[in-house]
């Protein structure tokens, strides 16, 4: 039963990612044929997985209550399972889904794949904090150097600050000009 929950969770994650990527494609207005085909292939694989899990459940019930009369249904279910596994393999060849080996190993160990996500996020947070600390230190060093330079060379520092202000204003103006379309509308970056 644990495999049902894992497949259901993976299926939900994949469908959420598919719908999120479909909504982001072309501003959320239309989808490309590649995305439709990929989503359709994925749905075929998911349906095959569901069917395989159902066949495994039926097979489990048949084996657990096995008697001589249930030999033919047992063989039929085993053949159905083999056929469905072959179908699933053919359908999976059309899909390009990459799952990190760490996630597969966690599932094999009977652990929740969300642990992988949590560990990756915690690692990113730690690296982000380290980078932020370094950035803050460089900002402090820059501020300190400017104070020292201002005391030693006040005229040059004032000229430097004026150049920086002019340069920043020009950069901002160029950035705004690049985001304005010929019809006067403003480009909006699609969030991914």
C-alpha cells in the first residue's frame, strides 16, 4: 500500500509541475505541441502505473488465498502483469523525466521523498546565508574604505559619488527603455 501512496504523490507532483509549466508557457495563454505531447505521454505512463498497481493488488489477493482452483486466474493475472509491465516500459521510453538517484534511493529505503526536498532547501538556505554574509562584509568594507578615502581625499570621493550617481541613473533609464515595447506597453518578465 505504501507504493500506492508514493506513486500518487509523484503523480500529484508531476501534474502540478506540468500545469505550472503549461501556465507559464507563452504568458499562460497557449501551450506548445511538445508540451501537450509530453503531458499526454506522461498521462499514459501514469495510467499504466495505476493499472499495474491494480494488477499487483489482484495478484496479491490471488496468491494469499491460493488453492488448486485459483491456478488459472493466477496465471492469467501474472500474464496480464507481464503484458502491462511491457506496455509501461514502451510508454516510458517516450517520456523524458529525470528523477534524482537520491530520491529513488530514499523510496527504496522506505523513506519519504520529501526528505530530499527538505535537505536540498536547507542546503540552499545555508549557502544563501553564507553568500549574504560575504556580501554584507564586502558592503561594510566598501563603506569603510569610502569613509577613509573621504577623510584623505574629499574632492576625489565627491567626484566619484557624482559619477556613480550619474551612471546609476543612466543604467536605470536604459533598463526602463529596454522594457518598453514600440506600442508603449511595458514588458513583463514571466516568472518561472
